[in-house]
C-alpha cells in the first residue's frame, strides 16, 4: 500500500498528463464524419511515431555494439513510422482537397 | 548545470533543458491541434502538416539539446549523432518512397506496416533499457524490480511487441497472404497466452535484479510476439480495419510508456493522445457495423453459425451486357454500391467514366457508400475521390436508402456483406442488425461479382436469388469496361 502511494506521489505529474490526455483524445475525436476515419487513423498512426524520440535518446547513449545495432534499427523503424505515416495521410487527404476545389 | 531549490522540490536547471522542454510543449500543442484539424474535412490536410511539424521539432531539439544524467551526477549529451542522422535518412527515404509508391488500394496494408514499425521501435527501446535498469538496481542492492521505471519498460516491450506482430499479421491478411484461421481452440490458447504474458511481467517485477541476467527480457519479447500473432490470426479479414485501429492505439500506449520512462512529455502526450483517440475511433468503427469490440475480437463472424440456409435449389439470373447497357441507358436514377471488389479491380476510374457517359444521356448516377465498405472506413470515398468523382455524388447509407424506392437500377460493384438482406430479416445470421444498403428495394439490381463466392463474412447472400436481381459475372474492371463500350455503341 505504501509503495503504491509513494508511486502515485513520485509520478503524479505523469499521471496527471495521462488522465488529461485521455480526455483530450476522446474530446478531439468525437463527432468525426466516417469519411475521415481512415485519414484520421493514419494521422494518429504517424503521431505515435513520437516513440522515435526514445529511440534517439537510447541510441545517443549506446556504448556497446549490440546496443548500437538495436538502437540504429529502432531509429530507422521509428522514422519509417513517422515519415511513412505522415506522407500516406497527406496522400489520402490530397485527393479530398482536389475535390473541394472543383465544387 | 545548476541545482535550484524551491520550497517544494529540487530540480536541475540549464538553458538547454529549458529549451528542450519548451520544444516539447510546442510539439504537444501541435499534435493536439493537428489531430483536432484532422477531424474536419476542410482542415484535415493542414492538420496533418501541423502534427508533422511538431514531430520534426521534437526530433531536432532532442538531438541538439537532450542531456542524460549519469551515475556520477554529470550530464551527457546525445552521442553517435552520425549514426542517428544516418538512420533518420534511411528511414525517411524508405518511408517516403514506400508511402508515395503504394497504390491507393494497398493503403490499409501500408498503415498497418507503419504502425508495426512504431510498435517494434517501442519494443526495442525497452529491450535496450532493461539491462541498464537492471544493472543499476542490482548495483543498489534492490531486492525487487518493483518500480515505475521497470513497469514502463516491461509494458512498453509487451504492448509494442504485440502491436508489431499483430500489425504484420493484419498486413498479411489485408494483402491476402494469410488466410483466416477459424478455430474455437485458438480462443482459449489466446486467452491463456494473455495470462502467461501478464503473469510473466509480474514475475519479472518481483524477481531480484541480477546484473547482466537478461534471459527474461528476451523471453518476454518472444511471448509478446507470439501473442500478437495468435491475437490477430482468428479475426476475420473483413475486421482488419478495426484491428489496425486497435493496434494503432496499442502502439500509442507503448510510446507513452517510453515517455513515462524518460519523463518525456512529448512522448507521453503524443502516445496517450493516440491511445485514447485510437480507442474511440475503434469504438466508432464497431458502432458503424453495429457490433461490439469484444464481438470483433472473439470473432463471431464466419464461425459455426455462419452456414446460412441451404441454397442448392436456388438459381440466380444472369443479365447480358447488352441488356444491362439498355437498362442503364433508359433509366433515370442509377446507384452504384461499391465494395472491396472495386478496390481490388481498380475499377474506380471506370465507374467515373460510366457516370459521365450516363450523365450525357441524362441519367443520374450516384454512389451509395456503406460506412464499412472496403477494408477500411472511408476506403471507398478515398478511392472514388482518386478517380475525380465529385463529393456530392457520394451518398451516405441513410440517404441512399431513403431514395432507394425511386432508384431505377442499382449496380453492386464488388460489395457483398454490406448489401445482404440477412442483416435485416434473418435473426440467426451473424450480421443480423448491421445496417445495410437496401438495394433490393430498388426497381432493378445488377450485381457484378467475380463468382458466387461468399463475402468476407463467409455467409450466404439471399440478394442474389431475389426476383429483381441479375448477376453480371466477371472482374469488375473488365465488366465495367465492356459495359461502357456497349453503352457507347447503343
């Protein structure tokens, strides 16, 4: 019990951010027209590529060869997620915009 | 670096850290605004760019200004910058090319792959951080690994691994490299795997840390990968959009675990934002199919009850191309109901050609879009938009159904389950209750199909046997092509 309370105190800021972000995520997404489900999912997919920051940090402090290799792979994969995600989303949305102009 | 003491806490101060944290705040704001803008059609594209800008900002500032506190209290900036930049360039080039080159029809697969990459990235971070943390704890003579850091590392590995393996299977299914494995046993194997996985996490946390002992982390990674595969394998291919959306939110949570580990606010907000919005999006998709998430995961589709009534004695009526051409030319209102077959055949441009051709004859052609037609929600909208079909030609399901009685001809192009009357009148059908486009209420229905094969839900469709229905067998693209030239020759 004491451990749990200590944990809550130690990470109170992170817990705050987590809870607020959950509500924010729900609020931001509600009332989305179904046309935009796919681009939105794809856009969100790109945003979780933010995990690349962790990969950069790990890679930035890698000392042995195994960590270097794993870190390198992690950064490449993270970049794929970010760049691929945003570009795919942009391509989907590009087509929607073209339609708007013709109206 | 100086230490600042306030009434409540002590913290380290340096310009670098302040700048870095400021950039993370800005990045988080850009993520939130980007996501907000992404949910409105007019602003969606700029929203995507805003989020991308936030990401670029966070990456550049991390490389420039990130400092880690070492055991001896000194600070160390990012090393191996050459390697990092190299990896960034490789990832950018490959990601860019892959995203640019992929066909619009293969978009869902692509999103799935990119999602898996993010999950793998999160898992790798955990695999590298675990030995470091364990050595540190062992150095401090800790008796267990019961702390927030260890929890974040283990959960990051578990969720990231499941997301990676699951996304790869989802990719395989969408690309039709992996078939559906429907076995009730798998459900129990699945459930027990989940418990083993969670139990193993608890086991590691209560274990006393021994420096250099890393077998647990590899075992956990292996278990997570296997669970990811068995989790997605029994789910029907038609439900992959929902699964990808769910795995998408998993990866978000895995990324947030990294944020927790490094007290990195950008990762934390970005990850949780995707985690929660992804979950809501998953729910919305399920709602569009009138099913619960649990129902999708356990896989009520295509199971035992899906056989449907026997159809041996029923016959279908075919329609010839010339008859179809005449019928269409002398109609007033035509509705095209597209499905995955349209995407596979890449027939969207021909649909548009047919639309223009009929328009020149005074026939009005519209498209009835079922919210879950295709392999992703909005899949059909994206495809038809690619073929320059105007927005106002696309009708939502409700509008299409309201006008159905006045519609002369409905052309079903490669759709099946979304036009199945069983959803309305057969309570024993697995898709009973799912809203469908009631094409059988139109005056005539032409169904373009490659064969009499069942749809993804693997259930019989009585629509084909209805008196007003006519079949036009063949590949959607080839058939439409012939139909268009037939109408031109009239």
